């Protein structure tokens, strides 16, 4: 640089530094497209909310302490469809009036002041009113016979619908919350209730303890005639030195139906503390069941919300729903550490929340109730995520956000199931102790703060002694999954498994091939009279894994069944695995054999006949999860591949494979049944009714369905059929009915059904009607006013299938 330029730069620098105050940011600055500016940081909220579920609106007053890095005449924040009646700032010992305005459909808003305020600490004061939102999207209400209920659901970006806020996950602050509610209503929030003050107008004001720092999306309120079903105090343990109050609150009259939720919460919370090696992060834990039956739950810090789908239905839990409900409880409690205690800085890292909680729910329930085999269920429920992997529209787990309207797209099977399976694959590759140690090292120093993918990968790499950055980047940041081809080579260069990879794509897919993944391939094999396992990281298109024991008798290229990849062997080696290796494989590994046989044929890497031979050969497997693997393939063959004339052959193949399974299981539950047995029984009978068109099974299912319907009585006869089979029995009864009388009678009963599970069984059956006299009415069923949103989707899904 020439001297003159140096002098000019020095003068400019001195001028800048000599100013006593930075220049104010004006209202003319560009609108923040996604994240809010970091130079305005909220540090505390005080919320005083008036919430009457029977009123037409709600509202309140909020004080937000913020730190300003520079003077500002405009502050960007959030507020969507709010009526802000007052806005001001307390700054420099004075009060400065402000004007609040919403500037985007996504809820970006600005506070404009007549003069600049700051730098340093200022307090924003706003009064507002708002209308009720749709269920699970802001502040919403439900009407039940005993009265109105109201509750919140703020994830991802709906806190801005409820109060003016900095609705961005990077900002974690303490909250002081007070709720003014009807005198007869209970009020719940994130903190412990400290005091309740009766007001002259007949209402009462409930003040809650200051919370630990949390983002706005974890704030929670619930108001209504809730019943305290369980009030439990978890005693101190080797991780937590103080008692932990826990409660289960349910809509009035539903207390007895919450026993599973209460038991699961009481017994799994200490187990999760032991796994994390950290005490529960908050002073109390409430489990609040809302009247809405949408089938969702939310991990609000210290106050988990559930829809009523997670308490026991009137007819008792089907076994599969019992396990799913317990897994949901574990999922939401796990979030209290992973997502609440440590929060992603931005929504592109939401997988850190949901993938981990999905992985942890299976791990926690497996430790609590091993016989429910949740880790095996996790493998089976990954099917929707695998389907997305083969689409050209499929996305990566992590992808940039270009619009706030894209935030909700992060909450899909790719994030939940794929992300969980990727974590399981990493855990198997590095070992469970290294994995657990890395998770602890990620959480502990970031408690009540934020974290990122880079932070987690660094801690897991450190704990395992491996650089995992390439592995994570390939599975998180590019769409699709690998297809790993493996073949054994035994020659002068030694015994080895030669590996290659491409992107797994079903025939006809227009998706583009991706760059090679860093695939942790673990191979189980038999050699020198023993079973062995070895792993290698396949980082390029080809690679190999040495077999030091000599030429193997058989190989299975997904040891443990944890790999997030499809695999294929040459026909002779697949045959050797089936003939000599299956008996040595775990359930997860045999399920991987089935999954990859089907996946490889879909990609054109394995003949269809070979794949079906493999799947049908597994129908007699002693494990229910493996035995069911051929069922979707048979349904696909009948509905999508076979001509009308060829369908009879598919139906016969289905009967040959699964009639013996039904004969072994029987129609009625036994004392030795596991949840997987109950699930397989229901899947087999559904196959034999809908795909195999088995006349005898249809008749028996229909007989039980008519008995269950008990049309001349006031309620269903639950002794007529197992809870798992009630739905398929009603479907068979409708399909086998010779006239419209049964359809009409069931249809008339829909409006009287208060139990969501019963109502959905009935509407699914009604939707399948094929009699000419009711077909049009069945097709229009989804429009009927007495159904909720979930019922409508059940009808449409049943008809689409």
C-alpha cells in the first residue's frame, strides 16, 4: 500500500474510534430475510397473559429486556396477526413511544421509535391481543363437554402468533410468566406455580417461577378444567441430588386412562438421567394431555404436551399403540436434554433435536421394556424415509432455508427416521461408550445454550478417536442413500470383501447420482469355523475389507443391521447367506436381508424372482418383524405389477406363505403374546383379507366384526375380538356384507362415538364399501362435519390404499 493510502486509512480508523456512540441503525435497513440481526439480543421476558378459553380473544402485556450493540431507531422482532395497542421502550431513564407493525406474512415485525435508543440494556413494553389459532399452531382451544380448554404449540415459528417476541431459536432467555384465568380453571406453564391470587372480577392470577433460559418455541401455557391424574415425586438418585416433582394432568374424567403415560414417565426419566449422566435439566416435569386427538406431542421445557391419542382408549390399548405411546413419552423426555437444554442455533439443524430423540426413544424403551423390542421397531418404521430416498424430490437431512415457509418441511421422515438410523449406524461404528461419551461432552458445556452439527461432530470425533466429519457430511448434506455392492474375492492377494457404491435409486427414477458417501460398512461373516465382524469406512466409489481368517463361507454386508444403505450380493453369495448364514444372524440382520433384497431388486441390481424367493422364505421366520417383511411386497405385486389374470397367482402365493403363520398365531391372543406377535397377527389377517382374498379368513373376520359392532346394543362388544383386530374385522364385515344395512347402521353410530380410536376404526371400514348403493356415500365420507382432521385423513388414506 502506498503511504498516502495508509495515512488516509489511519485517519478514517481514528475518526471511527473517537466517536462516543456508534451511528444509529435506521428504519431504512434491509428487512431480515430469515434470522434476526444478532446486534439486538433479548435477555429476559416478563409475560402477563389474560387467557380465558371461552372468550373470543386473548391478550396481555410483555416486557422484554434487550441488549443493543448500537443505537437503533428500528428493532426487528416477530408478531403475526397481533393487535398491538401499546409499544414503548424504557431507555436511558426515560420512556420512548414506539410503533409496532407487521411487515411480512411470516410474522416479521418492526418497532419504530422517533429517536434512537441504546446502546446497552433497554426494556421493550408491548400490550397486545390475538385470536385463537388452528389446533397445534399457536394458542388454540378445544371444547369438551366439561368446558373449554386452551393450550399452546409454538414449534417451529408460532410463538409470534401468541405474543410479540424474538421468535428465533438462537435466542434463549429466562421467562417470567403470569396467567390470569377463570377462577375454576387450572393453569400450567413451564415453571412451578408460585402463587395464585384471587381477583375482584372473579378471575385469578397464577404466577410461575422464572424459567431457565429457553427459546420462544418451548414456552407453554395450558388453561382449563384439567384433572391431576398423577402427582409423583421422583427421589434423588446417583445422578440427581434433589427430588423431582412430576405430574400428569388430563382432561377432567380421563385420569384412569393415563396410567401408562404416568408409569412410563416415572420409570424412564431416571433411566434417561443415567444414560446422559446429567440430572433432569428443569425443576419439575409436567405431562399435560390436551383434549385434541391429533396424535402429536411437544417437548416444551418442563411441561410436555400430548394429544389425547396418547392416553388409553375406551377399548384398551392395541399392543402396537401401547408401545408407540411409551416411545412418544421417551421421545419427549429425551428432548429435555437434546433440544431444550441445548438448542440448535437455527432450524437447518433441527435434526439435532428430532433425529436424536427418535434414536433415544427406541433405546430408552428397549432398556425399560426389552420385550417390546423398540430398537427393532425403529428399523421397521424407517420405510417412509427409505421411500423418500429414492425420489428426485427427496431432500438432505440438512438443507438451507430460503424462506421461513420452508421451516416445517424439516419435520418429516427424513429428519426423524433417517436421522435416527444414521445416528444408530454411527454408534455401532464407533461403539456405544464412545457415542455416549461424545453426547455428554456435547451437552454438558453447552447447558442452557445452543449447539450445532459442527459441535456435535467435533465431540463425537474426539470421543471416538476418528474424524467423523466426512461421514456425517455425506449422510446429512446430500440426499439419497447408498447401494453397496459386496463380493468375496479369495486369491493370491488374500481373502477380502470387495465393495463398491452407487446411489440407490428405484428403476425409472429421475434423481441424479450423488457423490460417494463415507459409508461405515460392517460385515459379518463365517471363516475358520467362527463368526466374525469387521468394519471399514468406504469413502470412494470402490474399496475393500480384508478377511484375515481366510476365505469366508458366507458374508452379510450389514452387521448389526444398522447401516443406512441398501446392499446386494452376487446370486451365489446371497444363496450361501440364505442357506448357511441366516441362522447365525440377529433379528435386525435378517430384517436387513429382507429390506435389501427388496431394495436391490427395485434398483435393478437383483432379479425380481430372487428377491421374492428371499422374502417369501423369511415368512416362516420365528421373529414377527422378519416374518412380516414379505407382506408389503405381496401387496405391491397384486396392486401394481400383476395383470387381472395374474392376480390369482399372487393371491395364492400370499395364502401359501401366510396361512401357516395365522394357524400358528391363532385368532385370539395368548398369555405368551408379545406386542410384535399381536402386530403380526393383525398384519397377516389384513393381508389375507385384502390381498390374498382368502374366503375362509374373510368370513371369520366378518363374523367377528359383526359381533364386535353389536348393533342392537349401546356399545361395542369388546370381548368379540382383540383390540388389534377390531379394525380389520369391521373392514371385512363391510366388504362381505350383501346389502347396505350394516353400512347404514355403522354410519349412524359414527356421530355417537366419543373414543377417537373407535371412530377411526369405523370410518376406515365405511370408506372401503364397494356396494353400488353406498359407493358414492363412502367416497364423500371425508367431507362429513362430524369428523375431525385425523378422521378425514383416515378415510382418504383407506380409500387411496
